[in-house]
C-alpha cells in the first residue's frame, strides 16, 4: 500500500494533445460534413481514397471552427484537390 501513496514523488505535468487528437464537436458544427464522409465510406466499402473530397471538406470545417489546428491542405495530403478538381495521376 505504501507504493500507491507516494505523494512526494514526481508530479504529473499535463501536455497538449499530439497531432491527431482534437476537441470533440460538441455543438455539431461539422456534423453534416462528417455524415457525408461516413456515408461515402459506407457506399464505397470503406475505401477512404474514394472519399477524399468529403474528408477534405470535413477537415476544412473543423479548422474553420477551431476544432483542430490550422494546417495547409497540402500538408494534410490534399494538395491535388486544391482548386476544386483532383489532378489525374499518371
């Protein structure tokens, strides 16, 4: 029992969450974007590459409403979707 009660030992220092962890959307501000993305995944047998437009829209919504840190879309892997049309890969 004495090992569980070491109050004099090091104290815990909380840190900000790592990238990929972000606040929940408590007010449902991006719910419609999330639902479109999830429907796309279900309709495409969870092949996420087919739902990149929906994923991009959802992340943009989260960034606009400060539910996640602002990141350039290129850094998030959406560089080919900027400007509205995906580029054909050769």
